[in-house]
C-alpha cells in the first residue's frame, strides 16, 4: 500500500472543531437521507472533536499498515464482521480487474457507430487511462454479495454488464460536465468539447448514454432498469443543484452534500444495489450494498474537492482551483467560511469579481477547511466499512474495506 500522503501528516497536527459531524452525529436533511451539517470551528480551532482520538489512532499507524489495520481488526455491526488480525489483503484493483479484462474493448462493442467521427468521439475516454474505480467497486460488490448469499464466488454475466454500464454512464456524464464547465482538459488530455466542439460533444455524450440504456435493457430485469435509471435522474438533478446556491448559510452544506450524492455517489450506490439484487434475494443485503456505495461515493468526491486545493495540475490531469473558477463552493470552502465570514459574499457572487478566486484559495489554505473535509470523508468511509462488514467474510468484501483507504489517501 502506498504511504500516506502529506495531507495525513498535516492532519496529525490539527485539532478539529467541536460539532464536526461524526457517524453518531449525522442529522436529517430535507430529503431524509441523513446528510451531515457543517462544523463550526471554535476560535483558533483548538476545540477537540469527540472522535479526534479515533483519528489520531488512525493516523499514528506506521505507513506500512496505514489505516487498513484499524479497518480490518475493528468489529462492526453484524454477525460477519470479524476477520483475523494481521491477515494480508489482495490489492483491490488487482482482485477486481480479473473480472474486467477487456473492459474498454467490450464497452466499445456496445458503441455500434457507423460514422467515423462519432465513433472516435465516443471512444475517446475509453482509452484505458481512467482509474475504472466504479467498475472495480461494482464487480467486488457482486462477488461479495454472491459469497454472502450462497458461498459462490462466480460472477454472473449480468452483474459484469452492470460494471460496463456504470462506466458508460459515468463517462457520458463527464462529457456533458466538460461542456457545461467549458473544461479544456480531462485525464491529462484535451476534452471532447475542445476538440470537436460543444454541439458534437453533446451528441456524443447522449449517444454513450443511449448505448448504456440499450445494454441495461438487454439484462431483461425491470427492477434493475428502475434502479439504474434513477442514476440518470439524479445526475440531472445534481447538475441543477450545482447551478444554484443557497443564500442561507445554514442550508449550504446540506445543499452541497445532496449535490455530491446525486452527481457522484448515486451511481455507485445504485450500481452496487443492482448487482446485489442480481446475486441475492435478501433486501437487507441490497440496502447494505446501497449504503456502502453511497458512503464511499460521497467520500470519494469530498477527497476530490480537497485535491482541487492540494494537488498540482499534473497530478490531477486537470487545472487546480477549477471549482472556484466555476463559482462552486465545495467542502473546503464551506468549512473555511466559518473562520473567514467575508467569504460568504464571495460565495453568493460565485467568485466572479477580480481576485475572488485567489483570495478564496488563500482563505481555504489558511483555514482548517481541507482537514475538516478530509475528516468528514473519513466518517463516510467508516460508515461504508460498518455496512460492508455485515456481509460474510470474503476476499472481495475485505477488498471493499481496503478501498476506503485508497479513497482517503489518493493523490489524483
């Protein structure tokens, strides 16, 4: 496992504010999904949070073991949570890729395009340079649920199809996001809209989405169709949430987390639920899969928002401070404005005055916004672990636990 990044070393030295949401402090929101509310750092942010000893425990492990030892030796809710202390775990990506051989070639076969230019556009991001994080989670969840149900580790063809469909929906959303954001780079290369223009890029994104829908219909399960079409609805609603903002400071964080769920976590949550339905008839298992996907998905995006302030362009494959330039107030900004109230006016005008982006970036780096957001991502990962630990032990279940560490320590 790669050693922990500098973010974690910095976190060892800070004391977070009281009121930061922990697992036991997640409160209800307008949609009843249990979104957390923002923390209010005390002056000098020296007030220790109730769970800070837990964080210090996590961060004090040697890099060799990092967070995994804590994850794998902690008893979670449910009868199947106990694993052997000191057990070694396979690299989750190596384990998951066994079911994803020729992933991108199979996706390209779904994109039955006769027009050369449209074919080139649709296949542009399916070049194998992406992390394939979502398909990895989906196939690991499928096998974990299969083992839990009947101790069978075989992967159903329909479950693997869900992994392909998830990656296609995700990629279509990237094409559309880049158009909306007028982005010029993605994964270290020019975006589709920069090369072929906005109008053609819209059509390419639509075509990928339609191909995913055809593949979904081919599975022939109306429940699965209903579950995954919810993702498409959430993507649209999430984009509308991102285009708006809340004047009431107390509503902003709930708005941000809801947007994060719909734009990022819904795909993981519902894809995990879909493969669990195909592999196990128990609704309890379906909810476990959904909750794992939801919580690791939100954590993934929270860290993504942190990296927008802490990584360089070469690491990310896209410009840094991109969210600020788009007028977006992400987690680090929302936490920072508790210490720098003058940021509220900048948030409402979406950082559109000269110097707003640079000032906001400095405020975030001077505050504990990055650390608070990272801590919140930890809490979501802890909840994901608690859920998945209810399943029967298997290499795939343990790989899903280890994936939470990868989410928290990634640098791109």
